[in-house]
C-alpha cells in the first residue's frame, strides 16, 4: 500500500496544485454523475418489474376466473338439459343467468387491464364470450318460457360446441401471452439486481477515490507547505544555512521554495556584510556599498517571494506577535474581498472588522480575535474550518513562527465539502439497498476466510445473527463437511479470479437444516493489495422443483 501511495504521489508530482484540485473536483463530479445515472436506471428497472409482475398476476387471475365461470355456465346448462320439472329448470336457469352476469362483469374488468400484446386476442375472445352469453340466455328463456325440450333443442347444436372449443383455444392463447409476461418480468428483476450490484461497486470505488484524494493532497500540498514554513521559521531565527525542502519541484510549491531559498541567501549575505562593517572608513564605505547592492537583491528576492505567495491557490497571511499583518497574498484578499487599504502593516482587528462590514462575519469579533491572540501566545498549531455567511466553507491551517510570528494558510473547500456530502448520501443509499435486497450478501476476508459483513437476508438464510457470524470462519459455523465444501469453493474462486455464473449446492445448516442454495461470487482487490475480499450473493432455493442436483457450495 505504501509503495502504491508513493507511486501515486510521484505520478502527480508533475502537476500543479491548481491542476490537482481541479482534477479531484472533476473526478468527484464524474463519479457523482455515474452514480446518479445508475440509480435512475435501477429505479426504472424496479418500477417496470413491479408493474409487469402485477399485470401478469392480474391477467392470470382473469384467465382463471373466466374459465371457471364458463365451466359453471356449461354445468348449469347441462342441469337444464337433464331436468324435466319446471321448478328445477327454473332454478338452473336463474343460476345460469347469474353466472352469465358475473362473466360479463369479469370481462369488463379484464378489458381495463388489456395491453398491446393481448388486445387482438382479447378482442376476439370477448366477442365470442358475448355470443356465448347471448346463446345461454336464449337457452334459459326457451327452457323456462317454452319447455325444457325446447331448451335442449336450442343448446344441442354443432355451433354451440364449436363456440365452446373456440373459447377454450382463446383461453390457452391468452395464457401463453401472460406466461411470456411473467418471463419478461423475471428478466427485469434480474436486471434490477445487477444494477444494484453495479451501484454497490461504484460506491466502493467512490469511497476509495475520495480517500486517495485526501492522501494525495496531504502529501503533495499540506505537508510541503508545513515543511517550507518550518524552514522559514529557522531562517527567521538566524539559521541561514537551513535546508529549503521541495526546491526541485516544478509547481507552485517549488516556486515558493525557490523564493524562500533566495530569501535565505539574501539574509545570509546581509549577515556577512554586517560582520564586515568594521575597520577603516574606506572598508566601511565599501561594505555599505556592498550591502546596498545586496539590499537591492533582497528587495528583488522579497518581490519574488511575494509573487510566489500570490501565485498560491490558497490564501496566506503572516502575523507578528501583536497580530499585525506581515504579509498577505492576493488569494487571501479574494477570499474575504479585502480592499486595497488592507495590506502588510494592517492589524488583524481591521481585517476582521472589514469582514463584519461586508457581511462575511456574523460572530463576536472580539472573542474571535482573542482566540487567535491566545493561540499566537501559546504557539499552538491548529487547523479548523469556518463557514462564511455567503455559504462558503474555509479550511484554515495555523502554524507559529519563531519570534512570536504566526502564519495561516486558508483554502476555499466548499466544493470538496459538497462532494463529501454527496458521497455520504450515496453511501447511505447503497447501504440501504444492500441491507434490503432479497439475496443474502456475505463479505469474506480472502487471506483468512473470515466473514466481515452479512446483510439481513444472509442472517435469515443462515439462521444466526451477524454478531454470531462476523469474525468467524466456515469451520466455526457449519458442520465439517459443509465447511470443507465452502472452503474448496473459495479456493476455486482464488484460482479463477472471478465467478459470475450461478452455482447451486446443498449444504447442512446447523440451524436451518439441509438447504439448497444458489451462489454467485466475485473478488474485490487481490493478493497484491491490502484489501482482498470475497463477495458472495446467495439465494435460498430450498423446495423449488426446478433446482438441479447439488453442484457447488455457498458462503
């Protein structure tokens, strides 16, 4: 992991600080957009699945109800055929008319749920149902008003039997259409589960990306600035031979180090000149001339230092022991919209008062000022964040300087904090998905095969709480035969790198008994990385008639 981080920092060393910050912001935006797109796709698939599942169930119920009512009407018709007493014929006729009305009502309800794939078949079926109902009504009327024999004569025809056969064929055709809907709904459900897993993987990638960003900024920006600040303090204390770190870098940090080194050289030369200001007047005059030359160089170096400070993407202000500004760069002025009159020599109290007047500070100015004075007096380094009234978030790093001075580096981290908030909401969203999907999810540490995470579905499948499962190996939870089979499958996954196809097996569960389960596995990371995990997706198929003979093991 350390070698990987060193390589990453080395790769980014040729980039400027501004490029690194813009790159991080662009990466967070891309990750957020991808997560939003995948979330929308997952919701769309789930919605389509629920609608199609409900439509298929309602259609199957309609087929069953229509078939039952047709059968009931046929049975009542046979009662009319076989009866000779008018009272019995009347009873059968009344029941036939009642079932006919129920069938007509059922067809009206069915028609409201018809879709494009069954509209043609349903239209033909409904037309034959209307013929069937009219025919049976006429049968009942003739049997009651004329005679049972007249009813039998009307009903016992080839046309009646042909209509009944056509209705049966229509029901079979509609049933096939609705079976195809069920298959389509199952496919949508599978796509929804895959989308949920893609979201989970993207969320993990986003978290890893954010962690890498923090480490890169800490190593390539914050720490170098701190080291250069310490070198500046040593020069101010009189150590003019102090080493200036990061001199060879090509970005803003390198230019700042170069300016500090020039400043150190100028101070060193001034010290030497002061030591030479002895002797004769001629020597003194010559030394003064030399000092003037180096003072000019010092001013040029000071200008270079000012230019380097102003080129920093962060705001910077240096204070003396009395909280008077020794230096402040342009970025610091932009952060707080400071006017031209606020410059080196201005007091911190004046700067804070301007922030109050411009509406960027709404706290107790004296209390805030006293806190800074206290930290300067205690020489206590610190870092913290403040929120301005315009919604921006400023990160502040404060370090003491020898001689009672104080340096503060301030950076606008509003975009980063917004990105972190989006990532936190995404993490909560992904955790809710993983915790509530119907499949059992088990995460295992690859080197020692111990369980690191299980969701609610996995707890129910195993019959144990996650407190009982996490941190244990299969041999501590399952019978020996089941544990050996589980570990053998894990070793197979290590050899094959990935296993995305479903593997079915039968295992002995100490709580649930003998269970048939289907498992898909995948690896996250690898042996060469610090994080190397297995993720198992388990489905309990115990009792399903279409489960094949045991092949593989879960967990």
